[in-house]
C-alpha cells in the first residue's frame, strides 16, 4: 500500500510541477492535466479495490468519463485557438482581445 500511495502522489506532484513549469504550449498543459487525471483514476481504482467496497466501483468510471470530456474539450479549444491565432503558444492568448 505504501509504495502504491507514494507512486500515485509522486506522479500527481510531477504532473502538477509540469503544469506549473511548462506553460508555453497549450498541448503540454493539456498533457499535464491528463496525467493528473490518470493518476487520480489509478489512485481511486486502487482505493476501491483495497477497501473492497462494491458500491464505490462506479466512482473511478465517472472520473474517467469526466476526464475524457475534459480532454475532448481541451483539444477542441486547442484546434480553435490554433486556427484563429496560428500557434498554440499560451503567451499569445489574451482574454481582453476576445
């Protein structure tokens, strides 16, 4: 249990650090968010199997569904901004110009 918890927490921390440090491209930010969601999915799946509670098995699947919706929305936004601005650099996006 301890090694699984350490692995999940370090993967989440690395994804968060990547999101904070590599904010130049929109795609790298989306990949870091997907890493965070995948880590949360694995942690919740391990938690439900170790607790052996059958009524909590739906929770990781709902999280995975929301993660897929978030990924689809993020990719749609990235395509839209790339078409309008010509690049996926985050420094070129200004919300005051919209």
